[in-house]
C-alpha cells in the first residue's frame, strides 16, 4: 500500500472519529448542568415570639401572597402557619402581628384544603404541651423570602394551620421526611425534599444558628438550605451520626456544663439530649436545675413553670456577667466541642399568653425524665448546627457574629453520590472542549500532510521520504507516524499519539468548585472564616424594653415591598 493510498483510506475513519468526538462533546456539554447553589434564607430583620425575642425568616404563602414570619423547625416537614382562629376577640389587637402575621386561607386562590388532622410533633408527646394541636392541613404555593429577595417558589407545598398558642409562631420546616396524613401510604413530600427534587438546592442539608438579640450589635439568625455558611461558625473536626429514631435524629451527649461563676459543675453527670429548634428552652434533669438555682439564685415559679427573674436578680447577674460552657460530644466521654454562652443568651422575655404580664425569665426547664432532655433555641444562639441528611450526620460548632460588611461564605453540600465536578460524564467542560479541539487539529494535520504529499509527489525520492525505504520497512514507518506505541527501528520519524478508548484527559476544576464531602459527610475541616468577631460584652439598655414587635426591633422593619 502506498503512502498516498494509506492516507486516503484513513480519511473516512478520521472524519467519523471527529464527528463522534464532536457529538460526545455536544452531549456532554448539554448534560454538564452545574449543580444548584445553596440557598441562603434571608432573615426578615424582625425579633418575634412571646418567649424570646427571636430572629425570624420570611415566607410568602398563597395567591395573592401573604408575608409570614417563621421560626426554623428541624422536626417538621410541613410549613406551619397561624390561621385567623389563632387570634380571638379576647386577644390584644396586635395579636396577628405578634404571631408573625396570619394566613387567611379563604383569600388564597391556590389553597386546597385537606381534612382536620392531629399534628404529630415530638414537642407535644415529649415536652408536655397539653394544648390541643389539631391542624387545618392543605396545600398552597410558597415562596422563600419576601418580595424582592428572589427566593424559589414551590407549588402545592403542605401547610399546617395552627390556632393553638402552644406554639406562638409559624414554622419553617427543615425535616426531609414526608408529611404523613391518615397513614404512611397517604403522605406528601416535605418542603426540603421538594426543593431538592426541583433542583433548587443541591442536597438535603441545612445550616442554622439562631442569632442573638442581647448583643452589641445585635446579630440576626442564619439559615442555609443545601449547604452551610462558614462565616457563621468556628470550624472543628467533630462529626455526629444521626440517631436511628428520626424524631430525635439530632441527638448529642452533654458531657458537662460549667460556669465562670462557680467551680462546682452544673451537670452532675453526662446526659443524652436532642437539639430542637422549635422550643426556646434548655431541658435538664432536676439535679442540674438545682445546681443552676444555687449558683445563680434562680427561683422556680410553679404556676408558670418558669424561672422568673426580677429586676434585682437581673442587675446582679448582669454585673456578674457569668459565662456558661456546654461541652458537647457524640458520646458521654471522648472528643467534644465547647459551646460558650454569656448571661445575655439566658436573659429572655416572656409575654402573654405565656405569662400574665411581660417579665424576664431564665430559659431553663425541669425535665421529668431522660426523654425530655433538649437543647432549644437558647442554646442555638451560640451554636451553629449543620445537618446533612444525605449522609445522616451533623456537626455542632461555636457560632460567630460577623460584621454586616463581611460577606457570606456559602459552601454547597452535594447530594449523596454526586461528584463535585459539574459534568455527569466525569470530565469538566474544559477537558471536553480540549478533546474536541484536539480531534479537529488532528484532522487538519492529516489534511495538510496529504496536501504536502500531493504537491511533492513528482519530486525525486530522498532518504527522508517514507517511500524511500524498502517495502518491508514501510508498514513499520507508517505505524510510527500514525501513533503506534513503538517507533519502528527501521524508519523512525515523528509520532502523533492518537486519542484511543483508554485516553483520560486531566479533569480541571473551576476555582469556585462545589465543596467535596469527605467519607463522613460533613466537612471535617472547613476554611477558617476571614472575619473579626465582635467581642463587646453584653449590655442591657438603660430602660426595660417595651413589648415587641415592633419596638424591640433594632432596625426599621424590613417589610415586604408593596405593603
């Protein structure tokens, strides 16, 4: 076979290879849809609740949308809303506003009501909420955030309408499990699962810290879906596995509780507790509560079942400004993380109907048995929890309060089995383009070589021409020139390495790559946030604050546009 005929015979194969590479390139680029970014839910800049104040998060519900202020609920999959029945003629006139606004289902054209069902909540069964918790269930359209925030919209989201005052505010659900109605076969997907299934968040994960009102300056809460905000916590290497009981999945061991006010431990022995964002209190065994009473001068009020704090005690504790440290670990002994809390985290206000008149209280509760041990929002003022339901683990870190000028640092936690590369083929877009360009270049080189041969085909043969060699050596020379793995000793010459089936180009990652999970799930060593944390000690305004909202908001209300 002559050199010319050999090149001509390769042309169809090379053209087909080029077209195949190009088709693969187009298909891979089309399928290389980048994963969604984590969703930062902006705080609505209100401080709400009759047991707080607490930083709430806005959500638009219904058509036309009503703007509601909600608290995160890690044990719930449905959105809790306060319905008009939750404010009666006997309630103060500001009841709708104090409860985060009401959802008037009769005015929403997209509301579809289900039957009346009993709310299944761990707080009712375990923590002694005796009020009737019947809910008016249905589905409606919800949008995370307020108008102008650009948050995603979910249609047919499950809502539970609350009239009881056992839970004073509505709830922003963080649980991924389906919402069951009459039986396990009759269920609806949770809000978190729907957001992931509609590719609006990358995974079934979230990060949350409650924020803190009693700081200088005040710090709003932080809620991220599908990832975490590393600017809001101090990283550590400790991971926790979720409990088998899904109603107590965020279960931890409190190894010890100590205080700067006394050398005596506040917790006699380690206990197992669960983290619950729905309730404000810290529930501890009676022995521990007695230690708190002795060290801080607290008095249990049996009527309200609260540790009420009068002005004298408040001023004493304010001057003392004790710190309290919770040592939290996966087991009763061993590795742990310290969560440090100031007195300001325990200086909360109780308002009607929790008490007859607004008063300060210390958010500690006496647990009847070990099933009631819980760490509520009081603890989460100083702790950041990142829960990952893709790998069934979570982390707890000391919360930080960056300056408002410090940008968020969001890291996506990918879905289980997802690669950090954006392409499902395993190649980055740059690598795929490189393959295509390389294939096109090879075709051009082949055509150019053919043109040179045709131009010089009538010239005398020379020792540098392939056809100069005897026929028995020509096949070896051609193999070398077309990319054989060995250069023929007889001919030598340039080698053009062809891209075969086993070729794997290097994968190049973008600088803003999605965070890759280690085997445990959550990042064990996240980047250290580059910001300064306020160290101003907690101070109380000179006058006792009046009922809230709106007078306890530090800034003008961030009202939805158009209202």
